[in-house]
């Protein structure tokens, strides 16, 4: 019973954030940042075709997320709540992305 209560209490912040409506551009950024992190964590040395697909997905999702991050950080600079959400989702893959080539 104590575990159930602890889980419920720990879930409250997540439920509160899920209920609050984010601006569309922030929600899109969060989605791109998650995709960026996912593909940046992929690697397949044995399958060159798959590695090309992964590289293209990283370039697309991380490049877009990084551009969005910079634009949103400037747009919402006076809104600390949104700025915090944006910065929390700007993961290492987004922050450190550099276009190959």
C-alpha cells in the first residue's frame, strides 16, 4: 500500500505537466528533441545502409531541434516557466549537434 501511495505522489508532477497546454511550437520542439536523442543513441556498424538512415535521421531531427531550441529560447525568454520546459528538453544530443559534411 505504501508503494502505491508513493507512486501516486511521484506521478502528480507528471500529471500536472501533462494537463497544462503547451504552445504548439514548444510541443513540436519537445517531439523533435526526443527523436534527436533516440537516433543519436543508435549505431549499427554492421549494416551500412541502416547507418546511413540513422545519420540522415540524426541530421534531420537534431538539426531541426537545435534550430527550434535557439528560436524558442529567444521567443520565450520572458516566460520562465516555458523557458524551463524548453531547456529541460534541450538534451545533450540537441545541444551538441554539429552538421556533418
